[in-house]
């Protein structure tokens, strides 16, 4: 009987620890070269990081297909980051330039609803 209590406590503590680990925001590095669009869950905390070794310019966040800007940053310093959370599902774009007034690079995000299994 005592072993059952100990095993139950260990499983409970493991579950609490896993919940705390999941609370950390997901980091999106802007210089990644992975699959596009990048899947993000609705209402999850996201940390956008300038992982380039240079500043980025004219960073914007828009919800496609609408051209309305949700966020605009004139100069995004190397190593700097900011937090985001998307309350609505859909396609979003984070676009930026590596030099002032130059061609822009865009990262497409697909915000989806989390479905419980």
C-alpha cells in the first residue's frame, strides 16, 4: 500500500513539473530556415527573437489576407525579443528587412486551435 502512495506522488509531481515546463513561451528565431508556414497554437505565448547578428528593420506583423498591420517595429535590435499571443486562428506574416529600405523577408505563421485529444 505504501508503494502505491509513493508511486502516485511521483506521478503527480512529474505531471506538475511537465505543466510548469510547458508554461515557457515557444521561441521563434527569425533566422530559421524550417518549414513554412510555421504552426502556432491559438492563445499560446510566443517569444519572437532577432537571432541575426545584425539589426532588422521595418518589422511588421499582419493577419493575411488583410493588409492591416497588427504590430510595427522600426528597428529590431540583434538579440532582442518580444512576446506575442494570437487570440484568433488564421494566417499571419512577420516581415522584416535586413537593411533599411531593402527587400523584405516574411515568415508565415499558421495559428490553429488546440484540440484536446
